[in-house]
């Protein structure tokens, strides 16, 4: 029996996502032989998709590595505790559910009316990092995708005055953990379509009621408008993160501007670009 068009499209999308994950893993050396990778599951579309693709890649990977799934149950009101254990048991992967009531703590320390996401994230990160050390995990896999990385770039620029995004691979501040983001090259729209087709048991991310009017939502709307106005703009923004010219920014810690010589022969490439531009405009 021939495959339906819908099934063909599903296979194409899976191959595309798997190819992007494989490319990210190779580009940033995310996975090495003997790694024990902790796949952090929130119950959202991104983490389900990440686990699915890593399990698929593991079957054909040239190196041997282990995967364990970990969820942090933060005791948010209405959190369906049975969903992830049931799903993970069905697919046959080793998993751990960490139960820790950070929700009550965050509610207590965050002022009324303020978003809880920042404090919640810090608590969650600390708990997961500690668990990883205790269980001899070598890599922690998070489900952030390409759009998350771009949004974080603009969040830091607009609200933090920093040129900084989410790196595909990162060593934690204490030096004890390595974080990887296998979905770094994957578009959120593709992940959303794939998750819907796979019919994952999605757990809403707004159980705490702290998702309204977030700065990230504002950035997401802005970027969506740009992409609609000029398709391909987000791809260009992401590629710019992979093609950085420190000598054309203004960070004196990143580039030795004071050490530049007036001798054009020893000036680094690009120093005299403004002269070339002026000549072109005059011609």
C-alpha cells in the first residue's frame, strides 16, 4: 500500500529535524562516546521532540551514549503528575521525577504582580544541576530551539543592554556541568507541527499563571511581524550569530582597539572599510 501524502510529509519533517539536530551535535561536539545525557522534560512540545529525536539518533549514532529523562515536578497547582511517568514508561526509557515544591518558595519571594519565571528558572536550574552531579551525568540537554536563541538575543539587547544569546553548548558557572541544546538549528514552527502530528501529551506551561505580558512574548510578536514582512529575516539573524566580527563592535574587552596601529599594513581586515565605503559613495 502506498504511503499517504500526510505520512510522506511527516517523514520529511522528521528527517529535516533529525538532520538539523545531527548537524548541531556535530558542529558543537555536543555528544561524545560514553556520555550519559540527562534529557530535561517539561512536558512541552520542545522537550518531547528533543527526546524523540535523540532516541532516534541514538540508534544510528557512530558513538555509544546513554539517555535518561528527568522531570522536575515543582508542585504547581493543577500539574498532572501521571502524564510524564505514563508516557516515559510506554516508550521504555529510564526516567526520574524530582519532586520539589519550588512553586511555594517562588510565590513567597516574588512580589505580587511580578512574573515568577526568572526566579523559577534559577531554582529549577540549581536543582537539575545538583541532580546531574549526583547521578554522574556528563551532559544536560535542554529543549531550546532556534527561535528561543534569537528571542534571547533581543531580550538581552532591549532589556539588559548586552549582546548575548543562548549558546548551543555551555559550561555552567561552577564548571561542573555542560549544557547542550540539540534543537539549536530547529525552527519552532517545525517543532510545533511535528509535536502535533506525534500527539504528545502536552502539559501547559502556564499552570502558575505567570505567563501574561512577558517581555519574551513582546519579542516573539515583534519577530513574527518581521518574518511576515520579510520571510527569511530570522534565518539571517541566526546566521549573524555564527559570523561575528569583534573588531566591528565596541567591546574593548573583546577587541584591542587601543592597540591598533596607524599603519594600514598591520591593521586587521575591516579597519579601513569606512574608507572604501566613502570612496564608493563618492564615485
